[in-house]
C-alpha cells in the first residue's frame, strides 16, 4: 500500500461508517472507531446501521456521534421476512449525498454488495475492504477471511492515517442500564455469574446439559447463577435452568441490550457460546469463558488472556452428512462445538470466579 495512504486526509469534517449487522460485529469495530475519533477529533462520525444500533447508542457515550438507519438493502441491511426497500433506498442515497461526507468507510465485509453501496454515498474519499469479485473503493485492502476482526478494521482505518489507540473494545454502561439490571436482578450477597447458551448459528451452541453442569459448579462455589437469552431463546434458556440441580434465574427476554450490558458488568464471570453477548460481556469488563468453533476462534476470540478463556472445538466433519467444513459447508444446523469438554469449561470458569473476585 502506498505510503501516502497511511497519512491523514485534510479538511475532514464528516465521516460515514457502514456497519449494519449484529451486536458482535459492531463491537469488533469499536477500536477502529476510537482510532478515527482520535485521528479526526473535530469530525462528526456517522454510523450507517440498523435500528437497534440507533436505540442502543442513543445517550450512550461512544465514538459515534450519530446513527442513520439504512432501509432494507440486499446484502447490506436485510431483515428477515422483508425484501429490499427500493424506494426507501433511493431517498436514503439522495439524503446521503446531501450529507457531503468527506470520508466513507466500508467496515461491513468483503464488499460485493457493500462497496457499491458505499460508492453511492457520494463521499469525497471511500475506504474499505475488497474481495476479488467486489468493485474497488478509492483506498482498500484485500478481505481475507482468516484475520482477527478487530485487527481487520484497524487496518482499514489506518488507510486514512488513523492509528490504533486501543485493541480492547469498550462499551459504556449508563445509569439507565444499571437501574434496569438492578430491577430485574437485585443486588445480593452472592457474587453474580451468567450463562449464555444461545447463538445465532446453532452450530455454535454448546449443549444445554453441559451449561447446566457449569452452572451447578459455580453455584456450589457460592455464585448466584443467571441464564440469559432473548425471548426467542426462551426454550433453550429454560432447558439449562431445568437441567440444573441448583437454583438459577431464567432471564430470557427480560432485559434490553443496555440492561444486559449492565448485568454483565456486575458478573464475576460470564460463560457463553461465541455470540454477541459474549463480546458484550468482555466490552463492559466482565471476565469471560468463550466456547468457539476453530474457524471462529481465529476471527472472533478475545485478544487478551488474563481475564478471558477461549475453549475450542476442532470438529470439522458434519456429524450428519460427513461434509468437511474446511472445504465446504452443508445445510445441517447441528452443533460443531459439543465436543468441548465440560470439565475444561468448569475449570476455566472456577479459575476466573476465584481470581477475579
């Protein structure tokens, strides 16, 4: 990459950042956003994202100054059960051109759909990632799957002279978050721990019975155990609670994202599948035990180890059809992390529970 691409650009007053996907994906770009904020302290950073980003970031200190919600767009901001909103997108892009962005960053992925989207914003300079089948932006680096996500996006913003200020994503917990969490889980004498058995991809879900065994071990060590999940994950959360011998609090669907952040901030340890809540827990300072499939371990695991244990499944063969996941994926939604030993997760959780008191 040419040396001048690593220098700050002049006269930058407004920066657009495209990242319209899930919770964990947003957390991965936080160090890149911090770097942009440091490099261009007088510029407005506008996140082009989904409605949940706007709700979550409203009145929450962060590098993001404003969130603009993208209408449903193929390959960028699709919503389940809805098609692309072509009329809404035409209005959206007209509005974006009027914003007169100086820089537009594509921090969304390989660029097949997101690079044409970014080019339509009308920014003076576009910067991002590129797979071989994607159109090029003004400044870009190749999107290569095996790269830790935090590093990936720090490398992108460096193309505009934004130097790293931190490797650690951080989310601020607000007083409103704390009040909600305290209302649902009042402060008690026993230290709090959380289990999160859900994940958007069933292949990343560790068995409920194994989570229950971890919960029982932590309860025996003196913890108050809560099991978290969305309303849609109620059956999964209930399966963990019912399988435990000790008492545990079922929190499925009871907390907003902000309330969940505050709850995790109070936890002595959070044990979770590789999921947005796992990364949320780490971002608010909770010690974590994360259960990863090997490919995701490369891209998504925490970068430090003093307070974070990653435990890895190396299973590459689909137990149903025998497909080799190192070569191609099949359609079977069966766990690929079930082989992670329960004893290893218990040992890691108890170690953090004692060390992080």
